[in-house]
């Protein structure tokens, strides 16, 4: 076989291998999406960190989020966000302020439970990445590259538990050198929730300033 033919064969092999890996990545992401949609509700405890060596920024915080249908309650860095399906209530105890805003379904940046755990279904190219053994758990990483050139994120590594098909970690690298990491400490599903779990009760905050944004 000539060198030219060998070169072509190698390129074809690499192309087929890359296509196969991308297909595997898509199949695994589809399994994650299906799993998320199968749960009645999800309760997650996580660790969040943000680092930028150039700007000397190093922040760490623990948080939790409860998700059900088109509703959620998110607690992070002292702030609570409640989404009842129509409005978003942001509670800031430090400033004793509550911001109430309408939810715009047409807003591409609007956060919903489905986007929190299935954001990767639109706007990304993806590829198969490394497999790590973390505390006896096999975590398969998928690399996501934003397709929008204006996106300030360079890439995202999504770590998926091979056994449960649940997201274990998310590592986001920004073009400005900022690295954001979210690690799931606890992933519980179909929990007994209060019927008022996602209801904002204004009487709980008697001295708070209410800021309504139309």
C-alpha cells in the first residue's frame, strides 16, 4: 500500500473513530435527559466554587436545589430563589430585600428546572472525554463547546455517573480565565415535598423591601 493510501486510510479511521465517540456522547446525554424527565422531583446538595488566578478570586460555597416540574427552590451563597412556575422570587436576607420578577419563556437565559439539568441539549458541540474513578464511582466526562461565538464560556466538562446516569460534576471554563466547578454531594429523587414547597409567603419577611420588576 502506498504512503498516500495509508495516509487516507488513517484519516478515514480517525474520522470514523471521532464520529463513533461523538455518537456515544450523544447517547449518554440522551440517557441523562431521559432519567431527569422520569423523576417526579429532584433534591440536590452541591458544592460550588469559582476561581480566577489572574483576578485573585477564590470563592467556595455549598448550596441546594429542589426541582419539580416547572418549579424550583435554589439556595446558594445566602440567596434564595423561588420559582413557582410564573414568577421568580429572589430573597436576599443580608439586604432584607425581595425581588419579584415575571418569568419570560422566550428569554434564552431564563433558568428553568429542565434547563438546569438538560441545558446541554441545545447550543453545544460535544465529544467523548476522559473516564475517572472517583471514590469508587465511574465518572464519564463529556466536553461541551458552545456554538455561539459570543458565548463567554470556552468549554464545559460534564461529569456523568456511569451507573446512575445522573450528573456528578460540572466544570465550566471561561474565556477570561474563570473556572466554575459544581460537584453534586447528594442527588435524591421522588422525595416527599410540602404542598407549599414552591410557594412564596410574603408574611415570612415582614421587614423586607419588596422590589417588583414587570
